[in-house]
C-alpha cells in the first residue's frame, strides 16, 4: 500500500512582484510587446520543484538528498500541506507528523505542556491518547524542569527537543523530518535517529532530509536525489548517495590524467586512481562489511625502473589511518619494462571506521630514493556502517569512536563460583 504518491508536482515562486506603472514611460513600456519582456518575466520566476513524481510504500524509510536550494524542504512543505503546489498532486495515506522547522505548529505564548496537547489535537488525537504518551514525550525531550514555561523562552535546542518528541511519539503513520536535527547536540541527534529507526521498524513511513550521509545510509534503504527542483535519481540509498557525493566533491572516487598533464617524473607518470568494490565498480560510498580496493594506474617511461606504488589514507579528522606500499613479490625490487601498469590494494571488510576518507597516491624508488609523484587527495570515498547487527557495531546504534572498526573475536564464559 502506498503511503505517499506524488504525481508531476511543481512549485513556482515569483521572486519579485510586478510593480504598478507609476510614470507615463512605465505605461508605454507595458503597452509595447517587447521581445525582452518575456525574458525579464522569466528571471522573476523560480521553479522550486518541476514535474517531480515518486511513491513511497507504507513502512518504507526514504531519504531526500541534494544541495541547499534543491527543493527538498519545499517538497516536504507541500506534503505537509503547508504550501500549495503550482501543479500536480500529492496523496498521503495516514496521519502525518512533520518536523520541518524549529517551532512549526507551536504557539510561542503557550507552555511546553500546553503545546504538547495543542499538537496532539492538530494531529486529530483525543486527550486520553495524548495523556497515555505524555510522560514518554517529556522524558524523551528532557525538558521536564521547563514544562510550565512559555516556549518563547526556550533555547533553539530545547525547542527542537520538544518538537521532535511530540512529532515522534504521537504515533503518526508518516513522519517527515527536515535538517532541523542539526540544531540539537550530538547526543540528542543520535537519540532522534534511533527513534526514527524504531518508528520505521514498526511499519510506519519516514521521510528524512539530511546532509549527514552517514545518518542517511544508516536509516534509509532508498534515497531520492533532487537537483534544481527536479528528481535526478531514485534508487538504493548506497548507490544514490555515491553518485551524489561524486558530483559534489572536488576529488571523486575515480580520477584519470591525460598524458600531457599527468603528475610524475621522466621515468614514471600517474594515469589513474580509483576506489572500487569487488566487482570493479567505482563507488563513493562503501558498506563497512565489504572489501574496498584502491587501484592505481601508471606508466613506466624509462625501461629498468624499479618502483614501489603506495597509498596513504587520511580520515576526515586529518589523521593518517595507514600508509601501504606494494609488496607484490612478482615485482618487488625488480626492474620493469616500459608500458602501462595497474596495482591494486585490498582493504579487508570491517577494517575502516565509518566516515569520509581521502587517498594520496604515491610512487617512489628506494635506491636511490626518489619520489616520482605524490598526488594528495587523489580520490575520496565514504564508509557507512550497517544497523543490521552483523558489523562491529552490533546492536549499538550510536556514535562509535576510533580510527578503525575491526570485528574482533570475542569469547564469554560463565565463571563458576
């Protein structure tokens, strides 16, 4: 059963209103059908959404990703019945809870307690239903001390805590959450993500907008990429996120150099660097449970060169995770003929921690020591962790510190006393 069905949805905004003619010159210009008038009118119109169509099944978790201004928030506002579309339609099956902006649907003069009941009434809930969940909402929001205080005195963090607690606990069939989670502290963000996972696992539908790709891939199986108001891609979350990241970073997961501007020396030049999976497909996002391969292509231009390709991996905190050199016995310490070569290093599954990584590609000679090229940030990629319980994460859904995240062998025995 479809929880959401969007058909040819478009939303147009006029950037500036058309002013009334105030002079004879303005009246004359209005009466003359200049060809440029249409162009001026076009400049005053912004299509925030253009012919967007998709559907979401009941119980599905869908991520909406895209750059700022792509149209994600406009789409959620239309689905939440806050904004009317210019054309098209959006059909929703079930009660909807929305957390789009801090304070949406709250009355600033009322207390936290009063706003909980107000929001419940807006969602169509009876007072008895709100009473059943009231203590749970207050405990989740962690604002019990300020419950009787008008929310106009709340900080943005307190505001967001209460808003999310109300939206998530009043049992909507469809929960829509925008990037507003970024307002809260890190611990509360993790708490919210865990709650959204619980909602999805209980057969409710979640629409999630975020620039945090780790959170997106951990929560959602499917993603929609919106660009300039249009639906650019709809598919598996890992694939869509990978393509999105490759489109917006200066160094993607695959890079090639033309012979005339390739880094290197008179003996060796760099041709290509890739981050790929076991099927040799390039990707900007890898599941932590799968092997990752770093591949370097280079050309030997001087016969007899003895070279050692290498990779250096750096995480998003600028910490060097490791440096690895080519130790393949077939070529180690052996001169090579002229030609093109490819070297590949395998990073075993469950090695790297969750996060973003940059790769520096290096090629050097040991005796005498010479660095032929050292291309910093040649490619980049992201590692995502699973919530399915079969990675080092286990059943823990929060943040895990560490540069690496191996699956270690554990053994537990009961000690007889």
